[in-house]
């Protein structure tokens, strides 16, 4: 018997038991659908996150106190005052590959307008912040050099902050109260001079739910300090990134003589970290979903064993009329593989539909990314090939034993089976 005839016999065997075949592929359908949906959504989430990070600029560098080496998140556990505005000026002067430097202080402050209030992160920054972060004012103006020189009590609101405090009212020109949440008696009146464009959430930072005041005002009037928390630095262009990183590191090391006291981080390093995290997350979730494939494969094997038992007499007749053991083996093996491939096809379709449905109602697999939009669904040819590859492998692996059992039957005993 040739391969085509063996394949045809396998199809006949499946069509003769449609309901059994349908029930046997349910586990495969569920497993493949889960894997496809998870991979599609996580890849889409990763794509959206990377796009949002790149929107901040590929030539952005962040300098922070402490280090992210060793214990994860160590530098976020305590605030270390080591930087001053002067350090930023030195970097700008002595690093030829650096275009702009923005010293930053940040604190959680309470903003009040009439009977409304909101607690947000307020940033003390300098005028180049807009260009360095690629984040601009939509209504009004941003911080100016004059604001810095005069310690002006002016504030620029994020879109969400403006909506929370003012609703549909134009906030520009209005006065609000700013005070630390742990010291409600320390009240400062600030005049709203601008509202930022909507940028949404990038990673864990919601750009729309923050506000900006002059750096000098934040230092002298709010915090009473000369230190800054970090620097946002813009390299001259993408090609200058490596030079800028090396120059900044050399300048800081010359001052501190210890590279564990600071961290110089480029956007590419952040992108690489995100890709690694989401990659591991995808593999982990897909692995969990693949357990259902294992269960489905066991179901296929059980159904095939029942089928072999019920068709014992048929097997004996085929052997009696000349079918070889390899023909019997291939027929049942084909049946197992076909069942899994059919389940794989249905599972891919279900996974695509399911992933689109999940993203349409705003659910996210990866707990990071923009709040303003649901992640895309990325169905790559590789994902589909992987799904069918899994299905074929399951069919082959779990079909070998039933097929082998069928091919090893004694023809005489098989013919006597009732």
C-alpha cells in the first residue's frame, strides 16, 4: 500500500467516527488556541511598549543615583542626594556628544482647585525638558528661563490632571494650591500657565497624570534643597549615543571614583530589558497553556487505543488480504496526526479570534504598557507554523503507541475477535 492509499484509509477511518473525532480534538483546539492567543497578545503588547519607549527619543539617556546592579531595584528603595545642577552643567560643557541636559527633582504633591484635589508626581524641570522627552505643551506655555531666575510659582499640568481639577474649564491663568500631602499647612499658590499634550502611559509612568514647575522653585520653595534627583540627557543624535554614554560615565567617575554610586542608562538598554522580560513572560504563559496540549495528546492516545480495539477485526481482514504491518502502523499514525492538525487549524482560528476579542475589551496579558490604547494583536507566520508544528508533534508522539499496537496484532487472533 502506498502513502496516498494509507492517507485515504486514515481519512475514511476518521469520517466513519465523526463525533468521536470531534470530541478527541477538543483538548488540542483549546491548547493551540491558548498558545496562539497568548503569543499574539504578548507580542502585540511588546510592540506597543517598545514603540512608546522609542517615542521618548532614541537618543535619550537617564542618569540616576545608585545602581541597578546586584539586588534588583535597590536604587529605588531610598533617595540618595549626590547630584546637583552643577553636575549637569559640567556634563553639558565637557561631553561633546551631549546636546541638552535636564536636571530633575520629583515629589508627590497635593494639588487643589476649589473643592477638587488630586495627588500626583510633580517634576521640577528646566526648559529643555520638552525637547529632551519629546513631550510638548498643547495649550499655553512651558517653563522658561525667566521662571527659573525668578523662582516663579507657575505650573504646567498634564492632560489628566487638568481634567481632574478643571473638567471642561480652561485651566490656563487659574490659580491652584500646591502642598506636600504630609504637610497640609504648607500651602503654595501656583498659576497654571500651560497644559501638556496627551501622551498616555509609557511603562509604569503615566505622562498625563503629572505636572511641571521650575526646578529652582521646586528646590527653594517646596523642598529646600540644592540637590537634584536625576538627569535626562539628550545625545546630539542616535549615532552619538555610544560616545555620549562613555563621556558621561567618565565625567561622573572622575567626580565620584565609584561607578556604583550612579547609573547611566540609555533607551536601548531599557528596550533590551523590556524585550527580555516580555520574552520570558511569553514563554512562561505559553508553557502553561501548552499543558492543555499534553492533556489533549493523552486524550488522542486514549481515543486511538479505543479505536484500535474496536477495529481489531478490520485490522485482521486487512492483514489477511495483504496489508503489511507498516501499512497498519502508518494508517493509525496518520489518523492521529490528522486529528491533531485539524484541531490545530481550528485552534489557530479560535486563538486569533479570541486574542482580538480580549484586546477589544481592553484586557492585557502583560501588566505594563499604555493605558490609552489596548495592545495590538500580532499574528506572525512563525506563530502559526509553531502552532501546527506543536499539533503535528503531539499527534506523532501520542499516536505512536496505538499505531504500534495495531500493527503488532496477530492476523488470526484479530479475525477471531468479536
